[in-house]
């Protein structure tokens, strides 16, 4: 049985509790078996020791909205995706998974375009990456957010891999059938579009998509197999429709009014805001003129301030918030920038960390085993040089990630210059 002892660090357990200095955390195989003051925890002979003096011991972070097969920013114009073969698109998941884990993200939910085989490959340790849940496909109505039909009469998604079911569907009966196809393909979640989007050329993010009857059909069919629905929803009425239908998380939530905020609370639903997506779009447009389609720049500028205001209202009202970035719109490995944006827009550093650990684990239904550092839970752990409560931005500096453990396995350990998978 492999044993790891992380000693002399300040414990930030992910629950929102105050930090505890001079803590030892003992891991046996993949499980945290003991947490306590250094003087009270006996370290077995032969244990691998990580000295966290001057460092923070905290849970691995979670990102509830990524697209591992999409290179950062490639969806911002229509040329690059059209020139990328399905097999190359799939292989992008390998470096993107590694970059995500290197950033201290030990679990993600991929909300579209990544087949279940990527999850299986990471589980088989074919390449390093975070724990992974997938939605595989993204359901869209005809003419909706993920209808790839372009004015030139080409379908940009016609070349999907065989185990990524097509996206476009209409009517409650066909919606139910599509949910079954996606679940057959190995999906952990059903993702659908309840509004238009910013990066889509043909629709308006304020407009609703799918009827309430269609949304309810998707939720009901997913529930028959123990699965739940997350909804891309930016406009106010689309957010409300998705919540009424039973979606458990709203992705983006750009325009939220008071009624929508109260619906989140009444439904115990989660907001996954992805504040970083809009910032990344405008940064890329400024850095590389012509790299972002003009319609996307216009819609982003129209949305960004309202999005931040909605997020602040949600924080103040006590809405459940889980961290998500829309990585693919931003660069993979830059995920931690989302925490800085959450702090700039109403959260405390502690709230942003809880949103990225225990709250995200609750959304992903893994909080019994992950999301906080507690005895009996699985050992997804970060050792961070410094105090992220004093400056949340230190989490963005990969050189300050002294150690990264996933499932008890040491993927990185700079504290001992130990050769590891991510070394």
C-alpha cells in the first residue's frame, strides 16, 4: 500500500472553514486517512513525504465547463474548425488534458464535442489528465446555437466522429430519441441549448431555443437513466425555461433578472458563469486582429458588463455557483483565471475556492468522495506555495504549484524535485 504524508502545511480544506496551520495529511493508496496537527499524526515508515512548510494544502480544483477537443480560441472564426479533421480534433484532447491537470484542475466536466473514449483513455492512464465527466454532444434545435448549417450551405459539424451523435433535433419525441443516443454513446450529462450564443453566426443570445415541452422531454428522458441536464442559457427567458424544465446547471447565465435569481434558489440549481470566456474573446481579438469573427466581437461587447452584473447579483443572493471557464473559448491551462474574475465580481477569495472545490463537487454529484480534504475522501490535493486567500492570483502561477496529486498519485512534486508524470 502506497503511503504519502504531506507535512507542515496550512490546511485549506475546501469547505470554507478557516485555514489550519501546521497540519499533516496522510494518504494511503488513494484515500485520505488522517488529518491533524503534525504532533498528533504518526507517519508510517517508508511513507513518501512532501514538506509543505510555508505552503497551503488544498483540494484539487474543478472546472465544470470545458471542451477538451477544441483548441483555445479556434471557435472564434469559422476557418480553423472547417480545416481541422475529426481525428486531429480528437487528438487535441491529449495535450489539453495534460495542460488542465498541470494547472491544478483535477476534475472537469466536458460539456460537448468530446467523446466518452477520452474519459476512458484517462482512466486507463494512456495520458495524464483530470477526472472527466462528458456530455459528448450538445443538443440544438434547427437554426439554433449548435446547428452547423452555414450560409454557404455547408454543415460545419458534418464530420463528427461516429461516437459523437449529431446535435440538431426538433420536437419532444425526437428529443427523447436523441437523449437516448447520447447516453448510449457514454454521456454522463445531457447538454442542450436553451438560447442562442455569442460565438454562433446565426442566432441571438437573448432569444429562446427549444420549447418548454422539448426541454422537459430531455430532462425526463435523462432522468430515466439517472442522468441530469445542463443548459447553455444566456438570455433571461431561456434561463427561466431551462430551470422550469429541471436543468440542474445553467451555463453562462448572462442576463439574470430578480425572478431568475429566485428560481435558481428555489430549484437549488447551479450557475456556471464562465466569465473568462468573454475576456478571452476580446483579448484574442485585440492580440490577433481578424482572428475573431466581427459578429462575435460585437455580441461579446454587448454582453460582458451585463454578465458581470448578473454574476454579482447571483453572489449577493446566495445562488449556488460552481466554477467553469468554457476552456476552448479560452486556452486550456488558463482555467484558474476564472477565480480572479469571480473575486473581481463579488466573491471573496474563499468563496471562489469553495466554488471551485466543494460546490463544483456537489454539482457533479461527487461531493461524498471529492471536493474537500476530509478523512475518508479521495486524495485529489494541491500544495501551493503561498496563501491564495491573500492573493487568489497565485493559483495561476504554475511554478507555485508545489505538488499535484490525483487519486493519491503524485503527478507533480517540486518540493523534492521528484521525477513525476508531469515533471
